[in-house]
């Protein structure tokens, strides 16, 4: 089974919700803009845990600035798709 059908990136939705650009996230998280762009476009094949932590820290900083009451987690930016639900996506 092709693993690329088992996840879906939702980072673009969070960026829209927070009203920040991909570049602004990259700068704040100190990661390459191409990393953010690839994730938003669903082209990411591999991510370092350190990158995810930096990204989530930056997203939560923006969320606090905008007075969001919830914490943004990994589940907010990457959706796992169980094998038996692949057909639905």
C-alpha cells in the first residue's frame, strides 16, 4: 500500500485560520519556506520531528497573539487516514 494515501496535510487551513502567510510561518519557525510550501501543497514526503516542533511552537505563538483559546497540535496540521477509510478521501 502506498503510504502517501494515508495522510493529509491541513497546514494551509491553519494558516488561513490564523491569517498568516507561509513565509511568515517559515521565518518565525526558522525553517525553509519550501518546507512550508511543500506541506501546504501536499508534496511533503518526509518531516523531521524538530521541524514539526518548531512549526507548532510558531503556530501556537501566533494563536496566542490572536487570543485563540485552544492549542494547535499535530492533529491540526496532519490528518492520519486509517486504511479502511482511504476510499472516502
